[in-house]
């Protein structure tokens, strides 16, 4: 087991406060809640339990910062340099941030260091470049009877409430904060109660980077209190939420009071399709990565695996063999390849889906149960003998569980099965036939389609879903429209 660094030990050794208007404060109520290590179930820290009163303070601080001179008058170049500096500081403290993710979320330190932290820094660096490139247009208009000069300008949407999940705590904070800061918005960030530590540390990094007070406020607390209050607050201009589709519906209802803008990145039940002409040396480990990455706690997880019947046994058994080799353990152990699920509630959820699958006739080729001992571990699982109508095929499990099903032909029925879901976040296709690859990529109803790869993310690529997987896009140039208002200005110069 790798020993925690002195910095991390010192960080978790003090009660965690909330960042409001540049100051670290306890909750108004004085309440705190425990933060646990999912690998052991032990309490590792206590965080302030923010609620409606704390949200109100934070929103007012964000509104004052939006309307004050320090942030609103900062030049685009200065703002871009500040956002870039945040990315640099994330890399400077990469090991510390990866330790916090491993300790708080359970994911392996090596994965957090290579993926979560690196991608978090990258999105700040990418967005920094946009700060000087947000501009409007001059538009010739056809109105008779005058001489007019018309143009548009992009302005920040205002105070943004952002609510992030527990599966990628640091990365989701980065995805949310970087475009908001680039466009000149101010933010109240409500972090997941299961995993508050890395976002709190990121708040310290924002201060070190020189972000003006009140521009970003970080609240720890529960969804039904702090999150609901943020979504409903009348002084919030936009809400950005990443989480479950069920909670997304609640967010929409709460936001209706002042008709604030809403973007949602929600659940998925992604189809992953392996054709018989695929390179199985690539497709089998690729399909395993599609489901087992981040312990299956990934909204794009390739959890519905459709395999052409001639190669079904080879592919299913190949993935099961790889699953059996995955080393489960504490994320701080350098040998760990898969950590625990994030909480006892998530463990019970996943095990409940496994029980449902067995009751409906599915069988486990490997895994299929909770690992005995401390921590919230579920064995990597491949289920077979399933049908399209089973609960395990239709609902998001959010754990290391893939359901493998054979198909006979690459035809409209296959595409119909793949699209037969309320979700449409991602999909995968494995084939050597470039024509089939393009055709299927066009037919699949998903915001992201990977061909002969999976879980490839880049700051320049838009990310989001069709259907009940959400509204709007994260990352890329596409996200900037969600954080800006377009104003048309017409001047009579006749």
C-alpha cells in the first residue's frame, strides 16, 4: 500500500469548509457530514453540510462578483491567462489531487493521475484559448427606409449553478468550471456529498491562481437540500447538472420558477457492437475497457454488448477471462486495477440489479457478486442468456456489469435493438469494414460513437446525449453557447 503524502494527510486532517466569497466558511447551521473511504468504509474527513442558507449566501456572492468591476472588466486576454494558470496548477499538484480521488472515490491512483487529473488540466488549457475568440458578427440587414449598422456580441449568461456527480469528481468540476470562467460567468458549484475532497482542493487552487473573490463558490452538502435550493434559486441564470436522469427531471422542475437556462448530462445504457470481421485482438480488450473503466461507474459505459453470433462465445469468454484477471483493491495500492464502488448505496444498487438478472434467467460467465470483506467491491461481471426486455438490459446499472447478447445479421433489426433505449449518450462499433462503420455511426442515436475504440475523450470534442441522456453539450466549442447570450444591436447611422 502506498503511503499518503504529508500534504494529503494534512489536508484531510482538518474539517472541510465551503468557499463563499473568497473565504472558507462552515455551514450556517454548523452541521457537518462524514466523508468515507469506499475501499474500507472508514471515515476519513468531515465536510460542512451546506443547505439553502449557504446556497443563498453563495449565489449573492456570485451575483456581486458578476456585477462588480474586478471580474466583469477583466480583459479577455487576462481571463484566458488566469484559466490557463489553473490548468498549470492542477498539473503542479497532480499527485496530491490523484491521491484525493483514490482516497475519496476509490479509483486507482494511477488511473486518476493519468486520466482524471490530466484531462482536468487539459480542459482548462483548451478553454483558456477561447477567451480571446468569443466575438459576434456584423450583419447586413434588409430593412428599408434607413441606414443601419447591425452587429451581435456575446455576453456571459450570468450566475451559473453547477451540480456535479461523484464518479469523476475533479474532472467534472473542470468540465463545468472552465467554460463558465472563460465566458466571464460566475459560479456556485455544488459538489457530490460522496466525494467533496478534490473539489475543495481545487477551490484552493483557484485562489492560488488569482481568481477574484466570489467568482467561484463551492458548496458541500446534499442534493435534496443544497442542490435543490441551487436549482430553484431566483438569482441563478443557468443551471448545469451532471448526474442521473431521475434527478435531471427534478432539476428541470426546480429551474422552472424563473425559467433559468438548463443543460443536463444524464444517464446512459450504451450499446457496444462487435461484428465478425472485427480485429478481436483489439475488440475484446476494447469491449472490456468499455465496461470496466472506472469500475463501470461511467455514464458512457458499454454495458449492452451485441456480438455477431459466429464469434459470440469467443468474445464473451475473452472478456470474462480479462475480467477474472483484474486486480481489485484499494486505490492507493499501486497494484490495484479496479477499486470499490463509491458507497454502500451504490453497492446495494448494483447487487440488486445482479439479483434481478438472475431472477429473469441471466447467468454470469464471471464475477456476479459482491466481494467478501471490507469495502464496497463488486466483481467484474459478464452476464449472458439475457433478452432485450430484461431490467439489466434496459436500466443503467452503473457498475462493472456487462450484458452480452448475440445477433445474427448486421441489419435494421440490429440498429433498432441498439437504439431501443430511453438513453442516447454513447455507442461503440468494432469492424474492419469502413462502409459499415460509417453507416452504423450515422444510424446510432447517440451523442458520441466510437469505432474500433472506446472511452476516447478530448477537450475539443463536444460531449452529450440524445433522448433522455440530456440537453446540450459539454466540452469543445459547442459548450460555449450554453454559457453566453447573443445580443443583437442595431444603430441608425443615417
